[in-house]
C-alpha cells in the first residue's frame, strides 16, 4: 500500500525535472500519511510516489527504508580478511623451519588473535568503502533533497500526475501542506 523507498536521490531528481510532478511538504507525519492515501486513491501508481523524512516514521504507519546489502557486504569483507589473516599467520609459521620440541608449529590460540584483529579490520575498512561508494560517490550530480525536509517536514511527491487529475490533486493536497509543482510553478502556501 505504501510506496517503497528506492534511490531517493534519483527520484527527487526525476521529480524536479518533471513537468507533471506535484510535491507536498507536510508539517506532520499524519498529513504525509493522508497525502499518500489521497494519491493512491486517485490512482497514482506506487512507483510514482516518493516520500522523504528526516526521521523514521514507523510509529505513524509509514514504512521504513528497505533493507540494504551493506551488512552482507561488510560480513563478506570481514570473512575474506579473517581467512586471509589466518592464512598469513599459519603459512608464515610453517614457512620457517623451527624446532618446537614436538609442539605444533601452527597454534590456534596465537593465530586466533591475528585472525580476529584482521577480521575486525576488514569489517571496518569494508564498511568505510561501502559507505563511501553508496553515500558519497554515487550521490554526486544528483539533485539534493529539499532543505525543508531537514527542518522536520515530510516530503510526499507524485512524479507523474495525469493532466486530468492534476487540478483535483493539487486542491486535495493543499489541505495537507505546502504544494510545489514540477520545475515551473512557484511555491504556494496553504
């Protein structure tokens, strides 16, 4: 029923560049929920509705962001560097001819410390790389979100509103907040 969160930067850019788009900046999460319900009841497809907020809105019935692959990528990086750390320690111990008096050359307790440290290092470095790629590098050149969102308002937008529903949707959404339309119309306050 609720729109799924996708790449919001791309959606906001698509909204800002669309002539048929309508955006409402709601001051309350309840108004945002009612705005989405009004858009859905007017027949706007879920894929054309975007939502953005500066805080989670789960307790208002607004869905949270979708799960990302970041934890799995970080866990994979940690496993790879952990295996690499164990191999580094054990192969280094085996490559030197040392007389241990019948004791094992590769000791799991000593290698476990190195494995643990390199596993944590791999998790930290992978987190940094994934965060840099997903958050900073991928976001370059995209239209930033409206500054009102960081001030506590909730953005609800319909990217493609048919001309036949346009005036009706503008009048309906005016009840819920400040209306913006595509790239040509000025702001109109309620």
